[in-house]
């Protein structure tokens, strides 16, 4: 007897796989077009043409350009944040400041090795004007990064407790300072497309940033 339930299940799986493949195709095309033109100057028609699809196919998966931008961001940034935060596992380091330095360096190693990550950050930081309908996205992005402050603050508190952090530094303020340093350095790294400036020196900059937070060795 023919098993219609199994056949229906195969159809559902095939349809789901095809839907996900089309969604990824659209996101990849959007990333390319946003990186080339900027978000505000890119139309859904241009993205559809780049993906080899109709505009209607895009609306099947995304409500509008903002919805597509969010999907592009979240598909890369959310998994990346989880992977990078493993570098802040203090149990792997005798000195919590070493964990923070490793965490900072991991961002630039990922940018260097992963084109999709690099293009996504380029779109978010250099090719999008956070005004009008995109204005709310900036606030949401700040809300989502709040846990990074918490992680860094915890690491700096651990460093203070271990006697590794300079006595005159407050863990909360120092965590905020490191976060600002990281975001600014990523932005400058991405902008250095000729690889003549910060990309060559970012490891040394990270080391210097952390060195200024370490308690001097006893004489």
C-alpha cells in the first residue's frame, strides 16, 4: 500500500528546504546590493534582479526592506555573538584580562576570515543611515548589545578581584570604555579597505588597550 503520509512528509520537507534556500538567496543578494549601493539607495527591484527573482518573491518572505535588513543582520550577528562570547570563558584563562584580550582579537580574526561577516558589518556600520524607518533599529541594536556590557563588566570585576586590574579603574566604566573601543575599531577596520592602516595594527592596538588596564608588576 502506498504510504501517503510519508510522501506528504517528503513534500513538506522539500518545500521547507526550497523556501529556506530562496530566503537565503534573497539575503545574500541584499547583502551584495547594500554593500555596493548603500541601503537607502537600493530598491527591492534591484535585489530581486540580483537574486534572479521577482519582487513578489521577496514580499513572500519579507514585509519590506527593513524586515529584510533585520533578517540579514540577525542571520550573521546573532550566531556570531554567541560564538565570540565563548572567548570570554574565564575558566580557560588564569588572568581574566587575557580572556578579554582574546575576545577582542576574535572579532577581527572573524572579520578577516569570513567575507559574509565582513560584508554584513560593512552594511550595518557604513552603508545604512539610521534615520526614518531605520531609526528604531539603532535603539534595538543597543538593547541587544547590553549583555556584552554585562559580560565585560563581569570579566573586569573578576580581574579586579584577582588583583590584575589597575586599582584606579572602575570595572563598570572600564567595561563601557572597552565596548566603545571595540565598536570604533571594528568600524575603522572595515573602512580600511586598502589595508594600509588599522588592519595592519589592530592586534597591537588591542594589546595596548589591555596593557593600560593591567596592574603594574610589583617592583
